[in-house]
C-alpha cells in the first residue's frame, strides 16, 4: 500500500505536539540534572556527618559546605526548568508554516519526506517509536525530533485510521 500525503505543517501543529516530543527527549537531561543535585546534597550530608563524628572540621567549614551544596542544588534545578521554558519559547518564535510531502509505502524499508528545504529518506529501522495522539501521528527520528502528521489533513476518520495502520505496519515490519 502506498499513501501520499501533501499538507502544510503549521505553528499550531507543532505547539500541539511540542510537549510530547520534548518530553521524549528531555527525560535523560532531567535525570542527569537531578542526579547532580542529589550528589551535591549527599556530599553535604556526608561532610556534615564526618565533621561531627571526627571533630576534625570546624562547624563553620561544615556549614559553608552545606550552604554551598544547597545553593548548587537549587540553582541547578531552577536553571534546568528555566532553560526548558526558554528553549521552547525561542523554538516557537521561529516556526513558520511549511509545505510537506510524505510518501509512505508498506513495501519499502523507508519513507520519503519532501520539504521546501530539501528531501529526506528516512529508514524505518532507525525510527525509535511512533505515537498516535489527539491531534497528530508522530514518527520519531531521534531523541528530540519527530515527523508530525496532523489528523486535520484527513477527510474522514476512515482515511485517518488507514494511514495510522500503514504507519504501524511499516514500523512493526522494521523491528
């Protein structure tokens, strides 16, 4: 089965899916930041414990290390949250409507995406996951990128289901 899709990808299409795409890519970043912060907190507790048990460190030194660890913990946490919001804002400001042509073929090991900026041949075996949400189908091509196929482009629910079944077939065949 071959399905050709011609559509315009709008800023609204991207906004509707940005959180899903970003959350797929930012889990690792968030975990690393949390681990760094927890490490600082654990060092603070360990230093305090050793200082109190051995009596070799002055209380002011211990308190300084504790305060610095807490500052590092909260600074890292809030910077991570602020960075996410800033990146999303900048990204959305630079989105323009783009004309997209996608060719999906169940007999092929790849699909073709043609845009104003160029053509891309995507191998299904390199697609880590697919998603069907309220607004769109997502074909992920990496940690922070996905092809968005808005459901609004389909003339019927039957056509929409047909395309989703084709995407699933191509994806599952490549596993």
